[in-house]
C-alpha cells in the first residue's frame, strides 16, 4: 500500500473528474478510481453527442430535492458563468440553443478532454478499469479495497452517478455506500424519461407517432415529494407513448397512478398572441369542417384524432352544439391522461432521489455523521430540469467538495 492519499474520488464521470481536477490544482494528492474501461461515456452521449454542458439561467428554481434550499450554496459559489469561462479558456466553441442551453459546436469529447486536462494540471492519478470492492473507516483514515490492491486516504468522495443508462455501466454504488454507513437515501426512480400509455388510454399512438407539438404540460401536485410543475415545451408522440422535452420535464414530477394535464394549444406562438376562445367561438367558421378548424392550429393528423374522439369528424361547425364545442375545447386545452409508467432506467437521462441532503453539509458535500466522506453529483437527492442543469450541479457540487478538501 502506498502512502495515504489526500482524497480518493470513486467515479470518473463529470462530477468526479471536475472535483479531482480542482482539488489537485489546490495542492491535494488525488486518486480517481472507476470501473469503466472508458471514462466520460455519459458526457460523450449527452446532448446528441454535443454535450449540453450548462445553462446560462441555471438557478435553484431549476432543481428538485426534498430540501430545495440545499443547492443554493454550491450554485452561488460556482455558477454557470464560471464553467463557461473554463470552457472558453480551453478554446471550446459553443452555441446557445433553446432557453439558455449551451452545447459544444463540435463534440462532447471536448468536454471530456478538458476535464482530463484539468486533472493533469492538478497531477491527479486516474486508474481505470478498477473496481472498488469495499470501503472501510479506520481511525483517521479510510481504506479502499480494490481489484488492484488496497489504498489508504484521508477522505473519500463518492461520485458514481445514478442508475440511468445501465448499458454504459451505471450502478447504485454511491447509494450502497451511503446505506452501509447509516445514511438515509431517498428512494431513486427514473427522471427526464418518456412516459408509456396503454392502448385503451391512447389507442391511436401508432397513427400519430413522430408528431412534435408545442404544448403546455402540468404534472405533480403541491402535496407530492417534489411538488408540481408547469412547462411550455415540445411534446413528441411515439409508438410507445409520449416523449420530447415537455414530457421529460413532467416525468420528474409525475406520481404513478396520477394524470398529467396537457394544453395542446397553450404553447402556440402567434403574432399578437393566440386566443383559444376566438377559435371555438368564431362564427365565420360555421361552414368549415371541425377537423379543418382544428388543423388551423394543430398538425392535421392530431386535429383528425381529436375530432374523431368527440365523434365530430366530417361535421360542419354550424352542426356542432355549444355543449359539444365546449367538450372539444376542454379535451384539447385540458387533456387529462394517466400514463401506464415510464420507459425505465434505459431511457432515463437522470436519477431522481439519492443520498438525502439532510445527511450532507450543503457547503462542503460532506456527510454530517462521518467526517471525510463526501457525496457529489447525481448520487445526491438533487435533480435538475432538462437543459444543462444536471451538468451544472455536477460542476457546482464538485467544486464545493474540492474547496472543502
């Protein structure tokens, strides 16, 4: 066994590599261990291969946690503008997409290379593939038993991420270690994940698959674990159910057995605004077919599906009673439907739940019960909205931890 390390970071993903690089440059002797043959795979596949590495508007309001205040300290000390400075210093060109999301112009691999470069500056030792078989606390030190022997360290940083994308080696190891040492864990479940529907609930999915529609979506409620949400985003109809940014956002708040609510006209952008009442009450439409009127604001296939659902296909607007018009309007502007479930960990982008924040110091990410044991990134009960916020949490929590080290 070599001389004790100042810190061993278990997990060489976004949070782990960033934390190690910062701590190394602050003069700490740091070792990173990871079981994967290739590091940074989740970064590489993110954002369609271009990595949505942060969001210019990232703030505590963009995160879900049982303690919504927990993120404030770390985000304030390392806001998105600081990471943008680092990206710029490494000569990585980027662009802003929808709602403040920043992506690499070229490739997500540039972010991985940048993290390796920062680790190299801090003389960080990286070993992979190496599996950590056991972690024990002995006096003032921690002992890690690995597939390549034992390592002693003053501090351990758990940064193994969450359960999404098992195909690239995702595990619940950080949560297992938390439980081993008596720390509370908020039950994990898939987040930012498509929702599935039964044929009875939504029988014409196959006909509508591939349609993308801007909607306003609502999910959850004030009494639930993470409260309620409302988003204006694009929704994608698929063969299995609903996906797209709107549904991924709503999935983090959705509770099994409860409905989500969709206003199919709520996110329409038109010069001078869009007036739903005008559409349904305009008598100039009286000779037009119902599906034709709906197709003026919705994709034709969707307009037809809604008209069919209310048995109004082929009927002129003048033939539709006020009661039926109102029912159609309610169907389209407040469509309430119960998902059968999510598409699970294989399709989830992040994990909801994790190490309970009440167990950790929000300024340092260290366990309150066990000095020297830290948890950062996705394994903590902090989950960001879609759009670069989860990466920002990786950088901010990693930075807070590195400063404490």
